[in-house]
C-alpha cells in the first residue's frame, strides 16, 4: 500500500505520469459508472415502484392504483405536486372503480434486533387497520420473524380498531397483549416466544396511528376520488 | 425520521450488532491479527481512529454528492477518499512520530481494505445519520471491533498453550471461537431498545 | 448532463488526491531499507493479515529483519515464497555438509536402567532426577527430546530407544545438540566416518555392568591407529580428524564396539572383535 | 534385597488426597439431588432429557477420543458433568433428539476442538445451551409447568418428537418467573422460587437444593467459594440498588437471586474451573462481571434471562482477567505489568 | 504441494492457471481471503451464488483492465488506481443487480458495495494481473472467481439446508422439519466455515 | 506490610502435609556403625569442589584433612573414619552426576579417635577468625541446601545484620533430626549462637520452632543462657516455614525482596543443626565427620535418628536398619524436597538430613496425570504467591522464557507445595526445575556471547 519509499529517487517526470494515470483512470471510471447508471436507472426505478405498489396493494385489499401524498412539517397533508418537501409519505390506494380503499402508511421503530419498518393499511370509512406488512426487519429468524410469517398474528390486522373519539384523537391506542388475551378490537394478540417483536409492532402502529390517523381521517374526504386531483403521481403510470 | 438516541446508536454498533460478530465486517484482520494480544489492541486502536476519520470524510462526501446530485459516485468516492486519507495520515505519522508509527501506523494500510471501515461509511449513509450521530456510530463500531478483537486475542493466546487437535488448529479454531463469541453477543440483543 | 458532472467530480477528485499524494510523498519521505520494498513487491499485497502481521509491509519488514519466514504467507504461491527466500538468501553455503552424530550406542538392549523414572516424559526432565536412572550417567536416556526437537523429521527413535539420524534429512541445524541434556549430539562433517559412540569417562570394565557397548578405555584403538590419529584423553579415544584418512582399522580390535565406522547412511559398523549383541529385548538389572 | 530397580520421581513425594476425577465425581454427587428434585417436579420428562443429554456427551467424548486415537477420557466424569448440567438447563419437555445433539455439541464444540479437558475456554455445557438456544429458539423457550399431576404417568409428546422434526406441544406452556415479570410485570413470591414451584429449566427451579450442593462442594474444598459469592453478591447489590431507586419498575433483589438460572449458574456453571480465572481477585472480578451482566440483560436487555450469556461472556473475558490480575509475588512490589 | 514453476517461467498451461483457483489455491478454503462476504451472504444458496458471481464478475473485469493498463500505471499510484478500477466495476455491478431484481439486491445488502474491499480482488490485481498478459489474467480471474463462488456455494448450501430445510428455495426435507436457526445466524456462518475448514484439514492430513 | 497483620506469626499460603514425625521424634540420637568402605565425593556442597590432598594408599586418621577448599565458596573435607585411601576416582552422587571422590577403607578395629585441631575460643576470637574456623571445619548448611556457611555469614559491606534467626522449624514431614538436636545438644547450640552473633554482629538471636516441637522449645527456653540475647519463638505448623524467606516473614513480618538475600532485610538465617555443629566443632578446631540423620518412612524397619559418618554408602545404611521387601523409592531429604535415589552406591553427604524409604504401596498412589483444570489449588498453596497453574501449562509447551519474564519463575524455590496439592498430579516442581535450568542455560549462553 505504501508508496513512500522510492519517490525521492524518482525523476520528476514520474509525477506527471502518476498524475496522468490517476486522472485518466478516474475519468474512465466516471464514464463507466455514469453510463451504467443511466442505462439501469429507468428499470431500477420501475422495479422499485412496482415493489412499493405491490406492498401497498397488499395492505389495502382491493386497491389497484395508488397515489403518494406527503405529510409536511406542520403535520398537514400535502398533495404530491406541491413545492413543499414532505417529512414522510402516505400512499392512497384506489379500487378499480377509483374509489378510495384506504391509506398505506409507513412506520418504523426499534425492534428486538434492529429497526423494524412496516407498512399498514388504514381504512378511514371503517376506521380500522385493514392490512399489514413488514417491509424490513432483522428480527431473529424463527422467533422474532414470526411477525412477518405467522398467520394468526397477521390476522390481527384485518380489522384493528383505530376509531377516533370526539376530540379527534385515537380513542384507544393500539397495544399488543399476551397471546390469547385479546379482548378488545384495538388490541393485538401477541406471539409467545416473540413477545418483544410483536410488542414492537404494536408500539410502532400505536404511535404511528396516534399521529397520522387523525390527520388522514380529517382529510380523506378531500381525496376520496382520484379525480378530485387530476394530476396523477408517477406511481400510477403504467 | 431518526429517533435513536446517541447512546442507542453506540450500544447498537458496539454490542448488539457488533461489526465483526454480527455483520461479518473486518473478518480478515480479525482472523489474521488476533493471534497476539499486543497486536490486537494496537490494531483495535488504529481501526477506531481510521473509522472516525473515514466517518467524517464520508459524511462530507455524501453531503457533496447530494449537492451535485450524483449518488452513483458514492461508493467510488468513499473508497478513494478513505484510502488516500489513510495513506496521508500514515505518511504524516511516519514522518512526525516514528514511535507512534510503529505502534499504530503500520496497521493503517491494512485498514484501508478493511470492510468495517467502508461498512461504517456506507451504513451511516443508509441510516441517514447526521454528523454527530455518524461519529458516535463510528466510535461504537470501532469499540465493538476492538472488543471482539481483544476478546478473541486473549482466547487465542490462551489456546496457544493447549493440545488443540491438529485438524482444528489455525483458522478453523479461530472461526469456532468467533462463532461462540457471536452467540455470546446475542445476549446483548435488545439492549438500549 | 450527469455525465459531465460525474466526469468533473471524479476527475477533480482524483486529480486532487493524486496531487496530495505526490506532494506528501516528497515532503514526508522517510528512508527505509530498499530491500523491504523489494520483498513487499514479491508479496501478494492482499494485506489480509493471515501471517499475523498487520499487513504485507510489516511482514516484509519482518522478513528483511529475519524475524519471520516467507512460509507464513498463506496467500502467496510456493514459487513466490521460494523467490523471497532466495532473495533474502539465508543459505550460506558451507564447505562441507555437516550432520548430527550421536555419541552413544547404549540402547535398551545393551544398557541397563538402575532406576525406573516416572515423571515428565522427556530427557531434560528425567535428567533432573538423579540423572535419569540410566546405569551409565553419560548415556542416552531415550525419551526422544531430540526427536521432538528435530524440525526435519531426521531423527527417529529405534526399537531400543536410541535416536537414529537420517543423514539425508539432517540439516545440521543443531536443535538436537541443544535438546540433549547429556550433550551426546555434535555436528560433524559427513566425511568423518570413524566415530567414538560413547561418552563415559570411567576407566575399566566396571562400565560394562551398565552398558555392554561402553568404552573401557583400554586404549587398543589408539595403539592400533596409525600415527597419533587416536589419543586417549579422559578415558576416551579422541580422533584427530585432520590426520584422518579412510581406514577402518582402528575399529577392529575394540572389545566392546564403542568405536565404530559409519556407513554412507550413518549405520554404525562394529569391528570384528567386538562383542556380538543379539539381544532384542530390554536388558534388565541383574542380567548381564 | 537391595538389588532391585528403584523408582525415581521428582519431589515432592507425597500428595494431598483428592484427584481430579474425585473432584469431578463429587460435583456429580452434588448435582444428583438437583437432578432428583427436577425429576420429582417434572416427572419422566426431566429424567429423560437429562439422561439423554448426558448420554450424548459421554458417547461423543468416547467417540472423539477414539477417533483421535487417544485413551478414552469418559472415566474422569467431566463429560458426565457437562451432560447433566446441560440437561438441567433445558426445559423439561425438550425433545430428546435435540438434547442429544446438545450433549454432543457441548463436547465436540465446547471441549474437543480446544484440546479436551483443561483447555476448554468456555463452559462446554453452556456452549451447547447457547447453540441450542440459537438453533431451536422455540423449543428451548417452551416451558413446562412443574408438578403436573400426570408427570409420572405420561411423557410429553414433544419429548418424543422424531429426530430433525418439529416437536408438537400438548400442554399450554407456563411462563417462567422471569418472563412473567418481564412481559407481564408479575413477581413470583420468593417462597415459591426457593422451592421450585414454578416453570423453568429442569434444574434451575429449586434454589435451596442447589445451594446445598454448593455448600457440600465448598466444604470439601472442591469448588472455589469466591465465584458464587461474587456472582450472587454483585447481582444482589445491583438489583438491590435498582429496587431502591424504583421498586415499581425493578423487581426485588431476592426475586432476582432466586429466579431463573442464576443460582444454578452461580454455583455449578460459573465455577467451572477451566474457564474461570485463577487468582482470588480475578475470581471476584469474574463473578462480579457475571452478576452484573445478568442483571443488566434481565433488566434492560431483550431477553428475560441472561445468566448463560453472562457466564459465556465472562469466560471469554477471563483470559484478560488472568492477564491483568496477577498475584503480587512474594518479595516484589505490586506493579501493573504493561503487557 | 506441487512444484509449479514460477509464472515467469511460462511453462504453466492455461488450464493450470484456471484450475489452481478452483482448488489448490482456493481463495476461501486455502488462502482465507475475502471472508466478509463469504460469511455474511452465505445464508442461502441463492444469495451465495449471486454474490459469488458478482465477485467473479468484478474480479474478471478488473483483472482485464489492470492487465491492460499494467504498463501505463506507475508503481506509486498502483494501489490507488486499482481501487478506482475495482470500485468502478463494483458500482456497475451494484446497479446491474438492482436492475435485475430488487429483492436480490436487498438480500445482498451492502455487501455488494463491500466487494470493493474484498482483499481477494485487490490481491489478484496486484499479484497477478499487474504482471501478466490479459489472457492469463482472464483465466486467473475465472479460476479464482469460480473457486470463490464454489466456496460460497459450499457454505450457502449447508447453511440453507440446515437453517431452512431447503436448497435454492426448494424444500428438501419433509414437512415439519425442524430448521436449525443458528445456521442462518451469524454464528452459523462462523461454524459452517470452520467445519468446512475442518473437513479440508482432515482430507489433507489423510492425504499426507 | 499492613497486610501481614492478618497472617500473624506466619506467612501467606503454604500447606499442611501430614507430619509423620511421631515414630521418630521420641527416639534419641544413636551412633551408627562405621561402614567398611566410605565413599566421599568432592562435591558435597554448593560451590567449587574440594581438592584432594591425599594419595591412594595413604593412611589417614579420623578428622584429618582429606581435601582442601577449592575456593572461597567451598569447604574442606575431613576424614570421617581412620583408614586407608583405597582409590581416588569418580564416585556417583545423588544428582546422578559423577564427581571426583575418595574411597576410604576404614580400619576395622580402630578406636576411631578424632584428631584435634586448633581451637577457636568463642570469647576471644575475632569474627574473621571464626569465619575462617567455620570454613576450616567444613561446615555447610545442614538443613539440606549444603551452602558453605561461612559465605552466608559474611555480612557484605554496607549491610548490617540486626537479627540472627536460628532455624529450628523442620517443616519437612518425617524428619526429626533438628528436633532431636534441639533436645539433646542445647549447649552446642548456644555456643554456636555465641559464635554466630559475634560473626554477624546481630543484636539478637531468635530461635524459630514450629508448634509441633513444643518440648524442644520448652527445653531450649529452660536452658537459655543469661548472657546471650536469645529468644525462642514458637510458630504455627505450616509447610514450608523452614524456607529462609518464609521463616523471616513468619518471625519478623518482613519480605525478602525477590532475587535478594535475607541480609537485605538485616537478617541471617542459620539452621539449628548447623549452629550446633559450629558450637560442637569450633572449640576443638575439628571438622565435620558425621551428622544426625532421620531414617524413616514406611519401608524402614528400624526407624530412628542416627549419627552417621559422612560418606557412609546408602546401601550399608539400609542394610543396617533393614527395609521392607517391596521397597520402591528411596529419598535423601524429606518427602517434599528430597531427591529420589537411583543408585544405592551413593553415600551420605553433609547435606543429607534424612533417608526415607517408601514401598510400592505409597508410591503407586500417584501415577495418573490429568490435564490442568485450573482449579487454583496450587495458587492458594504457593508460599511466594506465584501462579504454578499457568506456569505449568507454559512449561508443558516449552515457553520457559515467558515463565521467567512474566511469571517470576526464578523466584520459585521448589518447595513442592503446588505439586502436593495438585489434584491432576502434574509434576509442577519438575517442570519448574526444568524451566529454571533452561533459562539459566540461556542466560549463561547470552552472557558468553556478550563477553565473546
């Protein structure tokens, strides 16, 4: 690695050669990289979008198209075409009749091993969570990763109550309870053996819903149909 | 987006998701330089030092690349800048303090191609850490690396005086120890959550 | 557009770094042994650390200083290692090849143990305990420290517990000389064929109680030898190899076979007058 | 009469009574009551699991010795201890094939690769346990309640699961006092803990018997009393301090000491001589590391129980302790040698 | 082991150049190089294969380029230039994999980027390509790359088989197989590689 | 130092082996018959061998000078019997090494009268004269080390000796010679102390005696001369209290610095039997011809404390006392530090304090060796607080230099406490001897290199 030694004994012409070689290779590298990037970018974007859309449709059963909205720093929902840069994103899903199915909300929090990133679907009409998917987790395989696989756990999210009270806040915060101890509609039936991971999911949903749901519920009328806002997100371009 | 406290970042990088034992980063020096306690501690110190430097560098480059909107240059510029910076530091130390060079500097070239260094740079960018968080993250990673290295060096040093069966001598034994240590570190899971 | 940005950015970056490195190289130059550089060039530069050194350069330094052997590098090929070894040139080129010779012939079939030793299975260890229990104080203890010490598998213990040196494998490294607590090994030019295989300093037949092949210091070999090839010193024959010429005569009248002629492969040949030892088993106290 | 060959050996020529295999044998004696009690509490299940783990260890030890062409070392009882200890740390309804694999792994991975008895840098039983924990997390955290009425008439179906197959559990599993506390905030009374009226690993439930076994070994000078003392004391002090700070959030130190595997670990696992430091001060530090880590993992970590990891980590640290903590040699001034 | 003449002697056949990387000088099992990806992404056979091929590709391309430029690059900036070249191809590979499958890219994670610091590649560039012709470098890269892929597959297969009961995602064991989760954990990676090294050690001692 | 208040009247660690002294401690010292052949090696002490003054065939009288000191660290040798010098040749010694020596044939019917020499008056002689007298008498440490006493007594310039410690500890099991000497030769002891006080300039003398010899302590206390500053101190029973450094710590609570001599803390330690010998011989100007030896052990028929002429062959001794049929090991010295004998043709030397005979039964107890399980028993036993466990492992792998540099190997004085307690029966002491020898050899080689 160290080129320190014979430099002083080299003639000065060596330096120019070195310079030329380095810069030459640098330029060559840049060319190669840029060309590859330009060539692959469209396909990569498309694949990513597809993956996202797939996830959205998963948590919003019945949805066939989606639009992306942002949430700004003041906690207001903003349309995708505005200049304001969003703090986080919310996806609205529509069925084949262009009726709003619900919103897909991304949330994350500390799990057992590392951060867990999830996506859940919210139906403002029923005021329920209607779908759930883990986007990214490093939970222990066989234990913690049951939150992604165990059907009994996933069943919690077909109709999880996130109804609002009169003040416009979540009436009952979503929490995870011990396996088999679920009594109320707003409780998540936990997994024995994956207690921490299932609780983490509960906590993530709990805190995310407290923040986002009131906002979405207030605004859902405004976006009930995609026609209310003619300009479509690029996600919808198929 | 980022809700982690600095303490959590540190604990995560050093213990819970130890770079060597959970992320498999820096395995080469880990296997090679862990035979002797003395080398291990020095190596650990040097790695920590380089991690801090490269973490700051990477933060700067990332900011620059965002400005010129060229994310595709991320990897290449990280590695080149880190390699060159380390080399500069090496030469500087060599010139300024031969003693320091003997104890720390000679490790520097090896460290450039240590995945843990580049790993820190890439992960901190992926996780979207700020400058302070990045530095803490690098520090944690360095501490974790040193910890793993020192622990295994102690064990290996002890095992130089053992009737190790001929088939498990050498790298295999080190890997077994690393595996067991990796299991041990699973005990830290959830700390700082 | 992005092409130009990329070109400019990376080109600029490399330019900057190259300039930095070049200036640093000049400003921060430190002299070092140029051999280090050469050796480093011969290494694979994987900087993997498998050699136990923190990278190829420190390893090269250690090689040049003689603190490490090229074989430590797992990445390099055999040829690479050889070329490094050749470059560093450790082979001094001796005038005549030397081999290790053992000055004892007292295997278990001819020499008795006065006491049975129990403890660490090594000659060094046994020698601490009343000399190891062998009847002859000077004789080989037979625990094979030399066999262990020999890195070249040139020493094996025969069925009578006596080390046998494979002349072809012996590199005259001297490890066995150090290992033997009774100082029985010495390095000798291969051409020295006449050999006194005994070190006991006793005079007279008493030694035969302890060992059938011991030297009784009778002096017959000295008397028979031409000129002053052999002189008796401290009750042992001493051969003056400078006057040595290839003759087997001196061994012929030795009554015990303590002075021998060594074959090409180092096998000792006894004179015709020496006692014929046919015992295969162990010689015990009391039996003669 | 005086013609015969004498023996010679190095001084000293007299020796104190007990030998290594006697020490090992006595550890087995001290463990037997714990085994009996666990069988009493958990029935045939526990007996089968402990026996299978032991069998796995002993067979592996024998086979490996034979393979490496050495004299078999099963007679020194160390493999038996590994097996019994492993069995005692497993849930009573643990599948037998897994227990067997564990016993084999303990010897192969925890001992053999390091060179056998005397060179194992980790406690072999805990290495096995750690691997099992990582390999079969569900099976190893499915606890069986104690004192089921049918424990001597039936064997749990999970115990007899086919090799390589997933076990089926037929009883609603019980929560250990620690997981009950961690996840439900329920503190089991100390009296229940002391006499093992709770769910848990086969051998960790009855603290009283474990203490008695430890006292036996200490009285016979076959165990270093400093380790259990240091472990229990440090755990007590740390959890006591936490309890004083907030008795709502943190459990009482008594609960901490008597629940889970702390007692078994402190008395029988941490005291594995080979993998612990050697100087008295080193032993105190080693014990304290175990005690503190256990409490830290229990209180702040993701796992309800941390004894196993604490001991393994302390094992890993013990060469460092030995390196740094040395006796002050007679006639020298105490100074830290910078190595 | 063998008495191959040094590369400069030009007696080695092309097959030798190719074969040596596969077995005799296998980068993983013999030279113990590039361990990080070997351990990190060998939890399934598919990941292992993808990673191995990606590495082999980078190795091949950089070997070619380094060999082409070997007379142009001065000694002092050799390493820096090589790193540049390697990093370029790694970036290229990174985008190529993204374009092929996002899922795969996610599974391999940052380790694609970390191919840059895989000492195997740098060492081949330094030790071989910078001293040999393009065709030889190609053979060397292919041998080493495939040897690396082979080793990764060895690990990946065992880990997936035991850890998941499947191979390349296809179930191998019957329903109800208890998977050994430890195998897909980091510790399992260490253990599997160590076990492979044991096996190879044992084979070699038997041979000797 | 404050630490040592916890260990009042004794030192740290140590062991309690069975004393096995019951059988011989009550038996008075008896004269042993003269052997027809006396074998005298010239290397009976540490230092240069004595130089033979007689020729073959010469007739000598008991007490006559046979060999003169071979240097300062050496002592002369006197004829233990009247007889003829039969042969001057190599003789076997306990170390297995052959040493030049004298074969002396005793006159069968001689009265064995001892020749008188130049007496040294304890009251008027100068310290130098006394030192010379001690050397001339051939006196070496009779406790076992056989270090020339006059060298030890010479206080180096710049140092002062405050306390003279008389070592009557006899911590080795089986041995009762010092015990008997203290009971029977109190006058000689006190005379000896008088000489020693004068030589060393010490202000006081303390006789250290272990509590298992209370009768001896009481006896000495009863006969304490009024004019000498002597005190008797009874110490708890513990091995190896008889080692100089341990005894100093036990009595004075001071530690002798590593690799230094007791004079460093102002102390000189002399064995009680040596003291008695000085007191017995110097007033007559005689040399050592005989010494008290305990013959004991399960294999001996007539156990006892005997006054045996130096040079008596072991075979003769054992024939006289009778041994059991299944005799297996014979030791010279105590069971803890004594040396096993490989050859019964070696003879009693000045340093021999006991002869023990063990039979098959006792020896077979300790054959199987287990690996070190790091139980730490040796660490708790080592009186100088070493780490025998770790050193044993290092020694097994030949890391001798590390043992010396990191583990104070050279401070080990081979007391055997570690091996005694080791449940794995690892021959630790043997390893340490081996290691010490290797280290010394290496050091000597290095010195040679530097000088060359």
